[in-house]
C-alpha cells in the first residue's frame, strides 16, 4: 500500500497531490500560481466573474495529449495556449481569457511541470491573454500492455477553454465562398507533426525540424485590419491543409485547385515526409492557417502577412472553381493532377 508522509519533500507528482489536501495546496501555491499569477486566478474560486461591456463573445475548448510532452520548438503548454487562442482568432475574435485544466500522472517530475507552466505563462503573454481559472487532477501511473510495468514516462494532459470578443464587422463563414476566391496559407506546412514525430521513440531521426506552434491572433488581426474580403479562416491542425480544403469543398459544393509548386514547404520537411511516407498536406500544423479571400484581395493580404514574423512565407496556393463534380485537385510539379482527400484517420497520432 502506498503511503505519503505529511511534510515530505517531493520532486515528482504523487497521487496525494490530487487529493484536495495540503499537498495539493502546496502544488498550487508553489508551482502553478507563481508563473500564472493574476488577480482573477489568485482568488482560486471555482469560477471567475469577468466584467463585460457588451458585444458578441466567442467560446472554445480543446484538450491536448501530445507525446512527447516536450518537442523541438515547443511543449504541451505552449501548444495548449496557442491552439485555443488560434481557434478563437480564426473565428474573427480577439482572444481574452483562458482556463487551464491540468491532468497530472503520478511520477511526473515537478521540474517538467515547472518548465511547462513557465512556457504557458510566456505564451500567454505573447498572445496577450490571461489564465483566469483552472483545475488540477492527479491520476495513477499508467501501465504498459502487460498490465504490470509502468509506462516509460509519466504523462501530462491539458484542457483549455477560451473566451474572445468578436471583432466588429467581421463576417466569416463557408457560405460566403464563391468561385474565383483565392486560397492562401500563412506559412510553411507540416513542420509541427513532423517535428513531434522526429523525437518519438522508435521513429527518431536526426533533423533540424522545429514545430511551428505559435499564437496567430496578431497575424490574423493584421489580415482582418486590411479591410479585405476575407471569407473564411481555419488553422490547419489535425488533418492538415488537406483536411481544411476538403471541408471547404464539402460545405461549398465547389472545387478547389491548388498548385504544389506554390505550397510553402521546407526542404527538411519534404525529406522527412518522404522518409515517413507521409503527404505533407495531411500533416498537422500549429502555426499556419488556411484563408479563403476574394480573388482581387489575395496579393494585398499576402503582402501584409509577409510583414509579420509569423507570415513571412505566406502564399496564394490556389483558387476556388465551379467545375463539377466538386473535388480538391493538386497540380503537381510535373504538371499532372491528383485528387487531394482528407486523411481517413489520424496518420500521426497524439501530435496535439
């Protein structure tokens, strides 16, 4: 039977950290509150009251289970903040506040938790949002398939919810997409999923790949501030660019044609995808979004994106057409054509 000595010094998460007692209080006071401190969170209430001056609110929530917890270019904490901020931003909202739910596995080193929390705090400052409420749970150490030995490394899972204020005059929706619209991406694709896979056990290979995980609200604000005819925005996470394009095709009943030569993709990412037998269009991104804009505004939006550090490789990659039947086609570098389909499942599991 496991026992925990009151007052004992711990450098790893133990089950008692989730029991609501002194150890949990110490975990919150010593590890969670310091990097995230603000007046709302400091109350430690079950909910938070946020004064509001009116207007439409946008609300989202997501959970993050990435393996490994830390990867080239980021970690689960940065991923959680960016993912929720980006989900708000692509709806035309200004992200304001987030909640933070932590599920900690017994045995997780507190040093790892501290690094992730510092990353959460830094990313929240970068995105100009606050963590205003949260929850912490501890679960027992999982075992391997034999049911006896523990998993190689204890896990950390995060749920975040976010609230944003809808920008005045913004009208985004797939119902607005028409033939002649242009398709854009705000940056190089496939880096996140490939970077995570580059450090997975059993799939390791030398690579300079780094995740593109970043808060896109500043870049998206710059796009919307142009006053251009922006029809639709979506961050290309699970399912990648291919998944977003398939959604646009299905919802609009229109065809999409993209040019492989115009899709920004680093040489390193291309080689890694080839080695793993993956189509870069289906690989998850965490710092790149797909935009559908009026054809006459496309180049102006690209210029604005390229003035922002997160959009300096933005590109028009194709257009919407009224050809039938509706499908997504890729014009290859060799001049041929192939149909682009959303992946059947998740080719790279647990990458976000």
